[in-house]
C-alpha cells in the first residue's frame, strides 16, 4: 500500500427514451465529461416542474459538486416545496456561443451548448454539508472569497433550502461551426458567417456605501 486513495469513478450518464435527442442527434452527447464541462461554464439554469396542477419554471443560479447540481432559495419557494413533495424536475442550461448568419433565411442558426437533466431533488439537511455547499456556491464566483466574508447566520440558514439534483439522466447538445447553405445559394451576394458570443465580465464597480440603504 502506498497510502494513496483512488477517487471513485462517476457512473455513466443514463440514456433513456426521453433524454435521447431525436432531432439532429449527431449533435448530442451522453458523456459525463461533456455534460460537466457545459455545466461548469454556465451560471444559471431553468428548473421546471408541476406546481399546483400547472407548469412552473424558475431561472436560478446553480453550482456543481461532483455528480450533483446544487441550488438554494427560500423555504417558502413554491417550486422548491413541490419538488420536496415528490414532483420531478427538468433542468435546462444553455450557453449561446454565436449567431450563425446564412445566405438564406431558413439556414440561419445559433452555435450553442446545452444540457437537459431529469431528476428528483434531494434536500440537503446535514448542517455540515449545507455549509460546505454554500461555501462552494461562493467559491465558484471567486476563489478565496469565503474566507473574507461573513458566514451565514443561524436565521439565514433556517430560512434557506438547499436542493441537490443528481446528474444521472441527462443529455448534452451543441452546435459548432459556420452556416450550411444549399448549394445554389453560395453564389448569392450576401455576407455569411458567425457572430461569436461569450460571457464576459467588465471592470468591477465597487460598492462605496458605508451604511445600509434607508
């Protein structure tokens, strides 16, 4: 024994009839590394579920720890409470990488990376795990920030629900590259190509307030 521990390997993504991409299936992937890479580049997801007999969707900040996607919110959140009552969620993440400008209207498109996850939520109730999850949510925004800021108070922790979704039944889908026009359209006198798009952060704007707002 050399004293080293072997990291447990993640299970493969479960491919089912509903997460199998039908349209342009060549763009799909069920590889965990591909799914995780897209999730790690994104900051927001949309959670959809049935709430009181109707469909409810909520955009939300998320972060990934291992093979689970985490979110947090108020204990009074109707969607969260529906999930705790057993409703299944569909989570979607999309990153826009570019606008594809073709020579015909039909072939205009977008370059993108996306993930769809079907899962039941797990309530994070262990206090140590809850605190670690919140730490990771802050550290994802800026590494080292958790050591600089005030920790959540007991009241804040009581009012916060943290949910974890297994990244198990999921699919990724992406488009890359330029336009694909019909052969007869390539001689048209119109510009074609890609307008790249990416998430970019500008210079920080410091909060100069020294007192809480009225």
